[in-house]
C-alpha cells in the first residue's frame, strides 16, 4: 500500500491541505464568538453553582445540660443552635431526648418521627416507649422503630466535656 | 379608524402576509368539531396553550406584589390575596390554572398517543412535547414553594429529598436546588428565579419549536 501511495504522489502535484481564506475567517470568528460567549456564560454558571462549592460548616457542638442531670429515663432538653441561611442568621431551638444506656453511656435522640416528621414524646401512653401523636408510631428507648415508622429515630452526636453534655450534628441511629 | 391605521402601517410594512401566514390556514374536516363532534379531542393542545398564556399573564401580575424572601413571602401572598382588589381571582387563576395545565396537557398527550400522531415524521414534535411536559412539572414544583407556607416548605423538602436519592449526583442536585443545606432564604430566591425566568424562557422556546413543527408538517391525517 505505502509503495503504491508513494508511486501516485510522485506523479501528482503535491496537494497541500491548505486552509481557504473563508475557512480561516470562519474559524477565527467562531473562536472569538466562543471565547466571548464563554466569558459571558462562565461567571453566571459559577454564580449559580456557588452553593455546591461552598465549604460545608462543620457540625459545631452546642452546650446543652450538665452530665449529672442525665438519667436512664429519657428527658427532653431544648437548646439553641446558630444557623446561617444566606443573609439571615437565626437561633432556632432544637429538641433532644437524652438518656443513659445500661452501661451509663449518654446518648441523644432527635424527636422527629421517621414516619412523617411529627414530634415524638417519651412515654405518653405508659409503655416506656417513644410515641408519636400523629400516626401512633412507637420507638424503643434506643429509638428502634416498633411500628408505623420504617427507620429508627435519628441521633445527635454527643460529646461530654468537664461534666457538660454537648450535642452536635444529627446522624442516622447507631444504636440499633 | 382602525382600518385606516392598519392600512397606513400595511402600506409601509406589508404586514398582511405576516399574519395571514400565522392565522390563515385550513382546518381539516377530521379535526373540526363542527363536522364531527368527537374531534373536540383535538382542542386539548390549544386549550393547554390558552391556559399557559393565562398562567404567564397572571404570574406577571402576581409579581407586582410578591416578594421572594423568607420573612416577607407569606405576608406578601396573604396581602395580595386578601387586601388587593381581585387578588383572590388573580391568584386563583394562577393556582387552579397550574393544575388545569397539567390536566389539559395530559389529555393532549393521550390524544396524540391514541391517534398515533407521534409517528414519523412527527417524532421530534413528540420529544419536544415531552420536554414541555417536564418544564411544566418543573414550573409546578418551583411555584409550589413560593407562598412559603407549611405545605410549600414540606413539599419542597420532600421533593428535593427525592431528587437527592438519584445515584451519585443526587446530593449535588439537592445542594443546587437548596442553594445551601436547608430549605431557606436561598432556596426561595432560587426557586423564584427558576419559576419566573429560567423555565418560562425554556418553555416559550419549546412552544415555538412545537408550533413551528406542527405548521411545517401539518396536522396528522384521520384515523
């Protein structure tokens, strides 16, 4: 094959792949247009996706209660967290049900029912369970779902420092 | 008077062929309810467009009072509905029209499906119609948040959580829609922008393509 090609090219005038003026101009214009469009669009795209690229604030721990007040019986504690929402800063109040397990380890459960998000309470019906007033979902002391709800109650990150209980981010239940 | 004005403009710009090209075309017998009453099924596309126009107009007027801000949104909607004359009607048009658009679009889609009108050479128009369908769903989803009441808040939370369950890119979609970590100030402004500028822009472009194609290809033949 290659011999054949050489043979042909020897007899033909050399064909240079030359760019025509028209082609050159259209490439130049196209390139310039693309560059200018890119210059206009890029800032807007970066602007729109900024929330994706902002570094997530790490879960800060908030002081909630003295360690000595925590018993094996779950108790409701309210605490405020600092929340930054764009140009608004607020101090929404959160609720945690805190208790000790059999080994004396402190854990805190979120009161948001995993069924449809109502607020659960401890032992409103005398069964020593968390009860949801909306659709009768029930959870054990550890937050394990017994009926209605399909997932166990979420848990707060807990830190005990110098006799004070601090709560952090909400995470899926690690106890069941 | 009108005729004189029209003639004066027409002499200079020759506008008659322009509007004739748009408005003056034959309606085949099989799609004309005056000939066969059952042909009313061919009206659903036009009805969808009619309601879409009402949605665009009523939406434009709603923004005269509405404020997309977490502190003021609910109060502004409450004000425009209860204090402003005909507020209940204008917001009602937008609110009920939103459902009606989906219903009409669905009926139109059924008509196209059962008459086989999506077949060659009109496949592209079916695809564009599907894009319009998804744009409409997007408009419904983003518009639902704007009154900033409990229903709006939780519908958006649930909706974005569903979007977040997409494999791999789900969390990024959620962040993009939330504009942060929570349904908050930035979610509301984002949804407002998408509802009022981005999706209507895309919708109008798609509708133009939809109508150009149907004019170019003509309506499909009788069954």
